[in-house]
């Protein structure tokens, strides 16, 4: 199979169609010459591809350049996409997934990719007294007085106006009845949070949804 010919045809089709990003059509930006191979971010090296085309060209790239670790890692990443914006993405077959996994495993990761995954060391040189832990913390071994606790509770209560909800609260609709939060819904329905979430995700309860 002439992989280079297929790659060139997909790229050429995008260029000829003069594609533009819009809400009517989903496109993904692709580097004609991959950056890991010296490709730039110039417009002349960028094309817009459909999700399927983008997946295919990256699949082709690992076959054209089987020893390139970064291309192997890029294709493996495309096979493991997660999140809310997956409606327009391609779900690989089990065979394709296995190929991507084995290919990446065989080559290993490039050193700069390993560095990105490593957590930076804790910089203790700029820590203030409130960043100290254990016995180095000035409040270590101490507790707030009952008076201080009551003041903090009063301050929190004062700041929380009527109808206040945490920033991550999501409204829930049960058979058309809307609740402001998961907690409110659980208390009213009489279910645990785990059971409630399970029903919201289950197809057996189509009228139990997040608003």
C-alpha cells in the first residue's frame, strides 16, 4: 500500500477545498510536516482535517516513520482521548488500539516526553511560614478555641446568602421536578449520592437528568 500517496491525497483535498473552521463543520488543525520532524507553525504547513482524516493521517505517519517515537506517542494519545468533546472524535477499533499500544511500547518514550510527565520538585526556597508542614508549621499541635470556631462558622454563614450554592453545583431534573443540587435532590428523594448518580447515568431512568 502506498501510504505516502494516501497521505498526500488527504492533505491536497483539504488545501483545494480551502476549508475554514465554523460551527457548521468540525475540523482539526494538522501539521503537514510534523513538528517533531522540523515542521513549523506557519500557515503553509497547516491544514484543516476532519476528525476521521486526522486520525488516518496519524495512523499513516507511524507506518511511514515507524522509528519516530513522538509520532508513535501522538497516535497513541489520539487512541486514548477522554473528556466531554469526543462527539466528533474517532473511536479506534480494538485492533488499531492494540497496534498503537504495541508500537509505542516498542519504541518507548522520548526523553523530553518523560520530562513533561515528571512532577516538578517542590521548591522550598520560597516557602512562607504558611507553606510549612508538620512540626515546621507554627500551628502544629495547636487547635482553634471554641470561640474562634464559632466566629469562623458565623463568618461563613454570613457570606452564604439565601439560595447560595457551591460553584460546582449542577441542577437535576427528576420527572420534570428541578432540584438545585445533588445534595438537595438526595435529601428530598431519600437516596444516597452514589445511588442518585448511578440512576442519572443509567438508561433505565430517562427522566432523571442533569439540567
